[in-house]
C-alpha cells in the first residue's frame, strides 16, 4: 500500500476507532480494522493509547471532589496563561 493510500486508510481507521473499541461496529468492519492494524505500527500505537485512555477514564472514581482553588492560585494561573499567550503571539 502506498504512503498516500495508507494515510487515507489510517484516517478512516481513526474516525471509527472508538466505535471499534466499544464493540459497536459490525463484524466485517471489525475485520477490516484488524487487518489494517496488523500491518500499521502507528495505528496499533494509537489504538493501544486510546484503549488505555478509555480504560483509565472508566475506572476513575474520585473519592471526593477537590476544593475550589483559592483566589491567589486562580490569579497565578491566569497570569501564567496570559504570559504563555503573549509568548506565542508577540505582536
């Protein structure tokens, strides 16, 4: 498969990967994705990363909600954010 074809196929795979991981696709679509994943290391890496992210999100159970940040901390965060924006666009 040529590079441009692979890139287009990878984009197709990425667009349905969540459905694939959630077992929401028909068997023929799953087989097509699995065939592509078998020969595409970047897609394998992306799929594994997404799978782990989904597992972490599903297993996360906070014991309690954190307290709101204080006024001083909020001001420091806002200052840091504004400095970062100015550094990106120094016009």
